[in-house]
């Protein structure tokens, strides 16, 4: 899990429930880095308040007890240009904060920031190298500014520098795991051929940052992403250094597709996404909620909030009648409480 989406931050009980559910399904690390946590992005130089630091420490301990590594993801905006003594001092202080919290992994993220800066790859690699020397984490991850082939990144953040990935590959320590989303920011399919090409550029197998079932932003928040994973064949496993998913706004509902990904890897050519979804739904929610979600999948997942029409009232009455927290998340979405406004995704924040 890479909790790296935009939108409201989960409450700790919900996050813990997601973590324990995923740990039971075979997930092995949890990187905490919600974009709305200002102490990791907008105001990264400022320490978390003591109560939040204590909560992070408790959550990290819970992750380890469940068999998962715990990591924190930091976006040190503005620290690379210039990467001077002041930036180094600020980084060292924040990394000491994370060491005090207790982390196994450290992720340095430069996603969704301007990229038309001089010597971008070299400066970012130098910063990551500094972090590896300062942090007591035992595993390090890096998300580049251009984390996909998707041309939308060039349109929004400036044209990517020539040989950007190749330069990172040469300058980053081979042990650094590099996050990559695929041919698109929200990839419909990941293929072995694509991963082999990216690995050649980076000089290492990438770690997949899978932007499913994430549904942040004004457009995607109008849909519940409930369908089982497809387009991630088991043949990807030897070509990856890891596979992390970015979660949906709805913590419990997001566990439904999440549980199908390990099934895809384990079952290989025998994987059937419809059967996997039904099995995961019954495992998570039991009947009758599981059967209701499967029956209503087309409406909840594909139709879109504004296009439900008369179905909306029927769906609301149907799920409000159930005393189940996942049903409550559906009602919450039907009531429009999860719909994000235009401009809510502040990529430079």
C-alpha cells in the first residue's frame, strides 16, 4: 500500500482496519503519505504535532505486528533547487523525526511537482543519497517527477528532461526502489514488455505504484472503484521489485478490489476476475452485502454519481437498511459527501 492519494485523510481506526485486512491477504508494506498531510508535503519542514507523531508510531508498531513493513513518504518540495546547507539541515531534522517515530522504509516522492528544472535527475539523486545516509530506515523508495510515460505529465509539469530515467538509473544507488505507475498515470494494463523497457532505462526492476483503486479528484470521485484487478498478469512478478496500490477514498470498500490482486498473482492463468470479486466480497462483507454489491456493480462502479437518476434513491434505501460500515460508505458516497470539487487536486501543494 502506498497511501499517496489526494482527498480527505482517513481516521486512524479505518487505516488500521485497512492495514490488518491487507496484511491478512499477503500485503507486506504500508507507506503513509497522504497528499493532504501538510507535514509531508506543503509544510514538510515542520514536524508533525506530538499527538500525530505518537499515532504514527503506534500505527507503525501495529504494521510490524501484522507482518508489514511501515514507511513514511516525504515530498521535500523546493529542496533540490538549491540543494544547499539549509535544505540539508531541514531534511536531516525531518528524517530524525521519522527515526524517532520508527520507520522501516523511507520514500522520497517528487510526483506532481514542476519538472522543468536544471539537472533535475542529478539533483534529485543527490538528495536521495543524502537521505539514505541520514535515515535509519533499512529500505528506500523514490518516486520520480516523471513516473509514467503518460504525456499528461509533460503538459502539466513541463517537458521531461532528455534521458531523465537513464540519468536517475546511473546516479541512484542500485538498492533504491523506484516507483513507476506504467504507461499511463492510471494504467489500464501493465505488460511485461513495458516493464522490461523501464527496467533497462532505470537499471533496476521498477516498483509498481498502481493507481487503482484510487478515485480521488473531481472526475474519479464520482465513481466507486470496486471491480477486481485486471491487466496485471502474474507474469509481472519477476519483473518488479514490488507492487503497491494507491487506495480509494472509501477505506473499507477499497479493500474489495485490493484483495483480488494477490489472487491474480497466486492463480496466474486460472485467475477469473468475476469469481475473484465475488470471493473477496463474501470474505470481507458476508451476505447479503456482498451479493448486493456484485448485483449493483454496474451502477456503483461505471455509471457515475450524476447519472444515477432514479437509481440513486433506490440504492440509498437499499444500503441504508444494512448495519454495516461498508454499506455506510456507499450511502456516504450516494449522498455526495465523497465527491471532490474541481481544483481539489493541487499538484503543486
